[in-house]
């Protein structure tokens, strides 16, 4: 039985998911952090544009890739700007 549960942290982040798995021998806790977002911005399936936001561990920031330009973004800006355009989310387990 698996379910998602928000666990208070020092600095709550909407980009972290905690997954609790109940096993016969006990419980396991897995933490998944969002590391990349593929976005589709457009008015229809025939007219639009793909963007990608990726978390940079070395810079401890988010980078937004748009064709030939790369810009830094805060976590808050990624959450706000991508609420409607997120198409595919990539997570890593910690």
C-alpha cells in the first residue's frame, strides 16, 4: 500500500514528495526531489513551444533552457510559472 504524505521540513518545498510504503516487515520511506520539468507553452497542439527547467546541483539553482538561451530561476518562480505548462516531471530518489 503506497500513499503520498506531506511531511513538515525546515523549509517546505512543493518540489519534494515523500512516499511511504507499508511492507509486511515494516515501513519504508522514500524521498523524491524534482530535478527537471519539461514544459509545453502554446495555445493548441499545433502551435506551441517546448522549454526545460533543470535543477543545477553545482549552482544550487534552477536553470531554464529556451532554445539558445539559459536563465537562472528561483524555486518559487519555477513553481509559479510552470503550474499550467508542466508536461513531464523528472524526479530522483534521495
